C-alpha cells in the first residue's frame, strides 16, 4: 500500500470515528432526556465529547495537510519530521493508548447518565490516563528519543 493510500485510509477511519462520536452523543442525549436530562457530570460529558470531536477534526486536518504535501512532492514515504512524530507517538502508547482513551471516554460519558459513583471513578481514570500519556510524550520529546 502506498503512503498516500495509507493517509487516505487514516482520513476515512477518522471521519468514521467522528460520525460515530456524533451518533453516540445523540444517543447519550436521548438517554438523559428520559430521566430529565443528564444527572451528573453533564458539563464533563459535553466537554469530553466536544474535545473528542475537536481532536478528531485536528487529526483529519493534519492528515489532509500531510496528504497534500505528499502528493505535491511525490514522496513515497514519510519525511524525517513525520517519522520522528510517529516514533514519539508509538513510544508514548500509540494506537493502544488511543483506543483505551476512547473506550474510557465512552464509558465516562455513559456513566454520567446512569451512575454518579461510576462516573466519578471513570472521570478520574480518564484524566490520569491522559495526563500520564501527555507527560510520557513530553519526556520522550525532551530527551530527543
């Protein structure tokens, strides 16, 4: 698979994830409406879903810019800067950490509708996960690994 095709596949996957997140937000909103609205953590749920959509949009725009650069320069692979960014991403958890964070986000937003204790625990775990990943990424970036 050519490099440009891989980038197009990432854009398609991110677009599908964004659409799924919007559908999920509508479903959570409907679940909350049956009991008079989201009971606990509605600000967190809204902020998390909004930030999740903004992050997906950022990743799509980054991939589109990368695709444009690849097509303009007729590159067959990633440049040095992109290789370094990918290496840092992989060392700081990679796709496994992303999937874990997305699953925690879904669980946290669902728990905000149903159970306060589960919501609070999931929110703490999600926050710690994101902070730990950010710290690891910054450390690897400063060490130039």
